[in-house]
C-alpha cells in the first residue's frame, strides 16, 4: 500500500522495469564528452596561448597568471553553476538541462578553435575569446551533478553505487582519450591550430544528436523543486542535511588533495625524469586508463560491499599512492638524481604508486556520490548532487593553485604531496562519523 515502508518507491519500480531508454548511456556520454573536451584542450592550451601572450609582452609572472586563469575559469564556473543546473533539472527535468549542456559544449569548444586561428596581431582578442570559451565550457560542463541525478532517478538505493561508478568510468575514458586525441591532432594537424577545438566540438555535437534521439526524461513529474535557482541559502540548507555536509567535506578535501598531485604531475616528471611534453601526453592518458579500469572494477565490488567500506578502502589506497610518489620525489632529491638517469626501480615505483593513488581516487568519488544521493529527497536529487559537484569544483580550483605554489618552495618537489597526504589523513578521521550518520539514517 502507498506509504508502507516496504512498498516500492517510484524510483525502485522504475529500476526493476529498467531505466528510461538511453538514459544511462546519455549520462555516460555527457560526462565522457565533458572530460574528453577538457582532456583534449588541457595539454595544448599553454602551447597555443604562448605566442599570443608573448605578443602582448607580458612578464613571466603575468604569463603564468593568465594561463592559470584560463585553467581555473573552467572549474570556477562549475563551482558557481553546478547547484544551478541541479535545481533547474529538479524543476524542469534532466533532459533539457543535459541537452543545453551538450549544445553549450558544441558552441564553446568551436569558439576555442576559432580563437587560436587569430593572428598574433590580434593577441588580446584571441586571449579574450579563449577565456570566454573556457568560461562557457565550464558552465556547460557544470551538469555532472545533473548526470548523477539521472543515475539516482534510475537506480534503487542498493544499486546506487554501481550506477555512480558509471560517472567514474566516463571520467576515466574521457581523461584517457582526450590527451591521446590531442597528441594525434597536434601531429596530424600541426599547421591547423583550430583542429583541437573542432574535434572537441564535433564530438559534443555527436553526443547532442544522440541525446535528442534517444534520451527520455527520468525525473518523476510529481517531484518538482522551487524557483530559487541562484540561492546560497538553499545550498547552506543542503549542507545541513544529516550526513550530507560531512560527505561533501570528504569529497572536497579528497579532490583538493588529488588535484595537488594532478597539477604538478607534468612538471614533476619533467624535472625528475626529463620527460617531454609528448611523454606527458601519454602519462595523462595512462592515468585516465587506470581510472577507467578502476571504475570497471568498482561496479562488481559495489554489489558485495557497502559504500562506506569502499570509501575507506579507496582512501587508504589514495594515501598509500600519494605517499609513494612523495617518497620517490624525496629519494630523487636526496640522491641528487634530478635531471640525470634515474634508476629504473625508482621510475617503476613512481608508476606503481601513481596507479595506486589513482585507483583509490576512483573508489572515493562514486562512493561519496552514492551516499549523498541516498540521503537526498527524490524531489531535490539534482540540487543536492549539484552542491556536491560545486564543492568538488572548488577542490579543483584550490588544489592546483596550492600544488603549483608549493611545488616551487622546496627543491625536493615533495611539499604538494605532503600537504595532500596530510589532508587525506584528516579526511580519514571523518570516515567513522560518516559511518555513524549513515547508519543513523538507515
């Protein structure tokens, strides 16, 4: 009977009948395209911005700050707009939000391709358009929380973690193929700088057409949120929900810590191992491949173990991995090996430690998202998951900034990793509280 504790909810009934046609696939594609475009542009943007910044006659400090602004603008927009997209999806539906998001990616990646074709005589215009493209792509890509809400709509609480792992797999796939496509694009279209932006735009267009053709609405029409789309008060209310505030803090600090490692990786491999830009394309692709494999392994494990246990395991792997990379950095410094032939054993230990940390991170994200969604009311899944995504984006803003500053403060290059591990130790101390609050919620 309706209202009885054992009666299936609309979401549970929907899950047994199967999710709406194409919903999970479109969700996967939305996140995949977001990360694919990000991964395509990320490795080449400093190279392509360089000639324009040189033409403007900026100092080294101003050049670095401008490149940093181009990077951080994307995540800043995600921080500001993730809750907005979530609230819009709670009121008007997931489908229109995801379609607008994909359409925005088409437009703004194309704009990036246009920006880098301008002559250096129009350097200020080119940099302005590049910044506008990053702002627009960040706003469009702020729909990851809405994508997570689609998964929450289509799964029972018991299957939620397995569903959320799809987002991790999409992240890994996008992060793997993005740098590889950029690498190939820079080789094949060496004299056509617009190619990278065009490739990202065309892939977004393919996903948009597919979504229009197959994606049906997943939001329960009886659940309709209010109209306060830009509301700090409502975000604060979300953070005050039982267990949600703690979980959002866990997510933020974990991403902050991992972003410390991620932001210094290319500089570290160059200073420690003498890797070139081309080598680092492949390093980032390898990291994406590990994320992809880890996400695939998470789904069967989520059938056997609760999210709290998988979250704890992921945290331990993340601490072990980043600690290992820090030890490699310190060993290379202490033995005076930077810039010379590093023993194969240290190099392989670095690869193993990095893979271990990435694997752990791939377990943390879906666990947190699944736990948060289980504590959210069906009528505001988009808002709650959007707030979580907003703070995740804040971690991606502050983490790279912190890592970049700390990297230069000590010749060992280990300070960002030390801060990351210390942050994760604090996160680990919060996990018993997460378990208690989750158990109290039932």
